[in-house]
């Protein structure tokens, strides 16, 4: 995250400031919660068929040969996987919808990768473990409760619709947390920190909700 740091005039800093101001003013909230999922499209969302790209102005370029995934913190068995070790894990496929807090949703995304439950069974979280912080190679972070992260629809994805994840969309590997807004699905994933005490991530520190349920519009805190 070097671009723009310490330079209040960069495009990246302006974009961050705009989204942070939206969070402060509660923009985009409709007040029409749909906790029972009566509609497939959550309140305030509109369906897209393209796939927008959102980032902080930095797209890390990571070759699979250089990529590593470290899981550390409150675990009995910390790991660092290289590409071959990651791909040797049992592979799953899951279809889910994307809901971005900036109001676009995209249905029926077919993800391929390693289930978070598989990863957790390898690292063995300690009894006090409560939350994970996902780290992207661009310096991005986001926090997710361990319970949510362990959901059966969550995975560490390396492909979408059978095609390797592009650099734009977070390749080689990104997290997929379908039941939360898409800001929780960290791209260019290289580290998963397992913690006893919660630690807000990049957007959570800038006014976004600590959870992020689209049906009750947990956009901002
Ligand atoms: N590493 C990293 N992950 C990230 C982001 C980011 O800036 N850096 N942006 C988040 C946000 S706000 C969204 S909406 C989605 C966008 O994913 P996409 O570009 O594949 O649509 O990635 C999330 N994961
Ligand atoms: Mo987003």
C-alpha cells in the first residue's frame, strides 16, 4: 500500500475519503431490512451482469510460484503453504451471490478452491480463538468472526467459473465470505491471522460495519 501513503492528494486517498464520508453520512441506507431473505436481491442493491473491479489503487502482481499463504496467531499448528501444498488440499466448489456495499450484486458465482473448514481443520484454532483478520498483499485487511469464516459456503478461492482468478479479482487466491458484503472477501490473500480479540480492518476502521449482513444493511457502524 505504498501509493498515496503520506500524500493526501492521491487518487487513492480521494477515493478512500469519499467512501469514508458516505459511511459517516449513512448514504445508501434504505431502512428496508429483509432479514428473512424474502428477496434474492438484498435491500438497496441492484443486479449487474458484469463484474466490477474494486481495490485501493494497487493490484499486486503475484506469480503462483512466489505466492505463500500463512495462517498464524491463536492456532495449534501455524502453516505457510506454497502453491503446490495449497492445491494438494481437498478442493471444493460453491456457487454464491456477491453483494458489494457500493450497491451492486452479482448472482451465481461459481468458486473453486479450498474450504475454510478444511484450512481450519489443519491449523486447529485454540479455544480462545474468536476472529480472523484476512490480509491482502496490497496491505488491505478485514476482520471476520471465526464462526462466520468457518461457514460451509466460505472458501479460499483460486478460480471463478472454472477460470483461474485474474489479478484484477485478487489472484492467485482470495477469500470468499458470501453471507457478508464483498469487502470482507479479501483479494490477493497471503495471511490469515487468528485472534482471541477482535481487530477492525481497513474499512472497518473507516466507518464500515464490523459484520456486514446485506439483508439488514449492515453497511456502516
Ligand atoms: N486485498 C484487497 N481485497 C479487497 C479489496 C481491496 O481493496 N484489497 N476491496 C474489497 C472490496 S471493497 C470489494 S467490493 C471487493 C471487490 O472485489 P472485485 O474487485 O473482485 O469485484 O474486494 C474486497 N477485497
Ligand atoms: Mo466494496
